[in-house]
C-alpha cells in the first residue's frame, strides 16, 4: 500500500525542517521528488543525500512568491519528467514580529511582518497551486497537500499573524477541493495537513528557552496535549504519504490533524 512509484512529487520549501522530512519520506515510497526551495546550497545537499540513499530526487531553485519563476520551474520539470502528480505546499513559516507576546499591545503590531507572513503562507500556497496544479487538472489526476496549523483549527494566543494566514490556507484548501473536483474530475484532490506542536527551528523561540528547556508557553502546550509531549516531524510522514497516494482516492477537502490530541482537548 501507499506505493508512489512512478509519481513526480513537488515539495515547496523542500529543504526546510518539515520539507526535507517529507521529501525523504516520499522518495522512500518510490516517488521522484522535486525539491523546490530558495536555498540552492541546502537544496542541492538534500538532493545528493536522497540520491546517495538510492532514491530519486532533483532540485530547482524557486521563489513561491514569483509567478514567473514558478512557471519557468514548471516548464523545466515537465520537459524533463513529463508530468506532475503530487504537490506539497510546504513553504511557510512565522516571524517573531508577527506575533504578540503577553507584554506587547495589539495596537503596536508590526503590520509589515503580518503582511510578510500572510504572503509567504497564503499567497505562496496560492501561487504554487495556480502554476503546478494546472497540468494536474489537464491530466485529470493529482494530489495537492497544503500545510495548515493548529492555530487554524482554533485561534491561539500570541501567533496572530501566522494563525490568520493558516486559517486562510485551510479555507483555500476546501475551496480548491470543490473547484477542482467539479470542474476537472474526481482525480484531482486537495487536502491539508495540520501538524501539532513540533519542536523545530521555526517555533523554538515560542516553545523553548535559550537553554533548551520548555518555555512557559511550551509547558502550557504540553499540558494541553493529551500525549503530554511535542511531536517530531517524522510523525507527519504516514499522513502525507497516505494523502499523496491513490489509496486516498475518495479523500478531498479534508484536513489530517497530527497533533497528539491537542485539538480534541479543552483542558477539562
């Protein structure tokens, strides 16, 4: 089950913390993985790592906020590989200035940081889907996986900008699922993955102290997670591979939540 042999899988933000985990996991299941990232050094290094492990990968320097670059990358991939079967919109992230700490006022918010977070998470997903989903719709088959967040399921304190952006991504996921299925057939599916709280470089400033201990917010998160721990990026792979595979042929417009029970728990 969940064999991805013969499929060409694109991962934006492919050399980031979550992206590289998903690239390696998809490759191990037989996919030919396209690592799309702004950083050529880390992207080429990941490509070499996957190839050295006996799997298939390629790297394309990409800016998800530049439609011309995205279209050029699409044409290179189609010219070399002939088709696109899977798109994971993994490019995203938060910025400290788009968050509001307990000692900060909403009225002093850095709006430019919120705009940057919205552009990267929402418009980066929108633009990439506009470009890479087009050949999927033309061939009548493909799987698109967007990355949502626990902060999109219900609002969380502090991460106002990031939560707003990811809520928009979740809404876009459902809208696209309906749009593509009704206009291009049941073979084109759009779903989202909601990771719970993982300890990564992206959110370390929120959940850990400089010494490596849990911050007060980190302790609050763990105490409100029934499994009583933070997750590991590797624990997302089963859901990603399932949604990407043909075994999920009747699954579209949904969100797979991998969060240790956080979304199910209200503290009582």
